[in-house]
C-alpha cells in the first residue's frame, strides 16, 4: 500500500512537470517559429512581406526536443555516475543542453534568413540577440522538466530504460504533443490575425502574415505572449495528461490480473476521450453552423 | 503499384532471412521474424495517423499540424515506454500494453487538437477528402470554410489516429521484446559476464534499436503518403501494400545488423 501511495505521489509530480514542459515547449517553439507555421514566416518575404519574426526551424519540434532532452538526460546521468548530487546533475545537464539549443537557434536563424536575401529580407541582429535568449530560457524549463520527470520515472518508479533513452523518448513525445496542439493556434490565430475568426486561412492569403503590432513592428516575443494563453496551456495539458495517465494506469492497475488491469483501464480511458472528442465535434457543428448550405456545397 | 518492385522487395526480404538463418538459425531467426512483424505493424499503423503538415497549422487542410513520422514516433515511443515496463508480464500482455499506450497518447492529442480548433479558434471539423464521415455519417462540405480543403479532425480521423497509435505502440514493443530476449540470452556468453550485469546493457541496446527501427518505418511511410494523410478514409491510404513490403525489407535489414552484434 505504501508503495502504491508513493507511486501515485511521484506520478502526480511527473504529471505536473510534464504540464510545465508542454507549456514551455510550445511557447519556445512559437517564439522561434519552429513548428509548421514556419512555412509562412519563410514564405512571407518571397511574397513581398518583409518582417521581424524569428525563424529557427531547421528541424521539427519532436527530433529537436528528442536531441536536447536526450543530451540533457545523458549529461545528467554522466554527472550522477560521477557522484554529483542528482539535482545539481540535472541542472548542469539541462544548462549544457540549452547551450546546444542556443547554438542551434543562432545558426538556424542566420541560415534561414540569409537564404531570403534576394527577396530583401534583412538579418536583424537585435532580433537574434533578444529572441535567442528568450527561447533558451523557455527551452531550459522544458528540458529541465523532462529530464527531471525521466529521472523520477527511472529512479523512483523503476522503469527499466536508462535515463538518456527516457529523455529521448519523452523529448520526442513532448515535441509531438506540443507541435500537434500548439501549431494551429500560432499558425492560424496569431500569424493570420487579419483573417476572419472562425474560419481557416484561405490558401490565396498564404504568406500575408501580420507584421505590425500596436506600436511598431510585431516580433516573436509578442507571438509568444499571445499564444501562451491558449496554445501553450493546451499543449501543457495535453502532454501532462499523456504522462500522468500513462503512469497512473500502470502504477495502480498493472498488478491486477497479471497486467490486464492496466490494459482495460487504458482502453476505458481511450473510450472516454473518444466520447469527449465526439461531444466537442458535435458541439461545434451545432453552435457554429455551416458556412454554406448543404445542397450548394460540393 | 509496381509489381516488379514488390517482387524485388520480397526477394530481398527472403535473402536477408536466409542470411540470418545461416548466421543464427534458432533465436536469431525468430527474433528477426518478430522484428519484421513489428516493423510492418509500425509502417501500416502510420498510414492511419491523420497528419496535415503545414497547411493544417493554418486551418487550410484537415489533420494534425505536424510531421507524420514525428507524430507517429511520439505515439509509438510513448507506447514502447509502457510496453517495456510491462515486459515481465509476457509477450502478449506487454505488446498490447504498448499498443494501448500509443493509442492513449493519440486519443489525448487528437482530443486536444479538436479542443484548440473549436474553443480556441472557433473552427468546426471538416474533411476535404470525403462528402460524409464514414463512421458518423456527418456531411462535411458545408463545414469547410471558403478557400480551404477542410480543417480540424473529423471523427474518422480521430479513430484513425488512435488505431495508428495502437499499431505503432504494439509494433515498437514487439521489436523491443524480441531484441531484449535475444540479448538477454546471448550477451552473457559474448561478454563473459554474469546475466545480472548484462541486463542494463541488454535493455538499453534493445531500446535504442527499437527507437531506431520505429523512426525508419515511420519515415518510409511518410514518403509513401507524401507527407500528409487524413486517415483511413483518405485515398492515399490505399497505397499501404507497397509500404508494407518496404517496411518489411527495411526492418529485416536493420534487425539483421542488430542480431549480428551478438551472433558473430
């Protein structure tokens, strides 16, 4: 019983860390335009819309976070093997991984933006200096959270995978969940704030991203501030639920019926999310209504 | 479909299996067959995952706004995490546990995607590929906003995502379990150390190979569907046979090298 209570406590802690990681990851990627909306940031100057948006997308979020989290976890694991205190080891490992992220962000921005020189897009050094440090700060929060939850899963809950491998797996899952949930909000709702609310961006409007703020030109810090409220929170809840529920069903129900308990609870949870998803879909159809008459649409 | 390419693929698969039988006729061959089955499950499962890529991020096309290989990898690796934890419960339970883990990850992600579309952006789901949702019968065209190919995740895409996550998680776990049992049995003799000492190395090596094989198969499928797919109702889904052959050959080749490290 004591073991189960301990497991539930660790599970709750990892769920909270995952929520923070998801939120920080999405905000970091939005400030750096690393998700799929980077295509519009790259396209805009080619359509004549020169901008001051940061763009460091030379890899998708999942492989990038897989690398950074595996790096942070691997270094933390090495420091712990050298008898360094676990908390200190995780912090140092995450800091070193963030230095790699900073180098990546710098070279990615310079490379991507320099390739647009023929379209008149300048490389802004002030953007490079102010945005890179902010993405590094957010990346540190995300990497630190993932390495810590991986350490808890490995050390306290007894998962067989070594720390670097857990960092890789949860880093990729973090990037996948964060990009899936957060990208549409940045891509549609922020970059195309000039388009109608409640409709997708017409393909003919591609590249015409919003470039001006209340005062002066919009930059990526404005984008991070805006998207964090819904896109970042939703990404955090998404990744938090994934980690928490995966651990919860294992810790509480794996011993029931030789492992079948965790399977049945997992299937039940999938069914619950299916019902919730269907409710959301039907709610939208009823409340937002069709864009055109059914008989006219083709 | 190119019959010649399919035949060449099957012949290559048989050659690799024959080589494995020559090098390691017992456990090695059985492990390789398990790896091929796991790889095929991953490749087939990735076809179900609804991914819209960059256009989905602007609400211009349905699906999840990220890369297909990356999303499938995220779900499958979450499944592998659960399956590896349940390895002691036996092959069947661990494989299904891995599948449920992948399915659960996709169920949460797909639900949150629709949540953001509906409550964050005010956009209902609409498919661009079918007039009616094959499962619910909901008409789609009138909910498609002007100038787009659709947006969000219709119910059939949600079900496809969960199915893909399940197959990917189960396939990844199967590969892991096959390699783990092989390494546990052979590494002590190869390295000349007691079985207890070899366990962390066996777990780590099997886990890394499982992750690598997962990415190989997911990327192969991403090429097959040219980057985006709405789910099982998408016409691109019919391309799966050639991807199955490609996944089988690629998994066999990668698996063969994973077996060679203990067989030679």
